[in-house]
C-alpha cells in the first residue's frame, strides 16, 4: 500500500450551456466524498472569471485510498449524469514538497 499523502488537482471545464448541470453534479460529490476513508479535504472551486471552470483541490492519506474513491459508485453516477457536458477534464496527482 502506498502510504504517502496524495494531493489531487482536478480541473473540469463545463460546456457553457451545461455549466449549472455540471456544477450541481459536482456539489453532490462533496459530502459523500468527505466521509470516505482517507479523505483529508475535498474542496470545490469555481473560477471568478470563467464561470464554466471548476477545480477540485483534494488531499488523501494515500494513493490507494484515493483509488478506492475513484472506483466508488457516486463517481460513476457523476460521469453518467454529466456525459457530454464537460468540454475538458484534467487531473494531476501531486506530492507536497514542503
């Protein structure tokens, strides 16, 4: 098991006409994810200039626990609900230096 803390930065760019749908589906993920084993924080942000751009800043106790999160049904439900509504998605797995 990888026991090193993991930071995730996930950038979601919604199609303009689907922004409110994507936002509401992202918000649904917050409470359930924060209760998951290994979740330190799970913070959703919306860009001040481009309202179609959302960013999750997450910290997990380990990559293995994050992987468990990624395989949960609520994430699959989000993917189904937002199919075709997201223009771009990028995810970075990061390690804090200091």
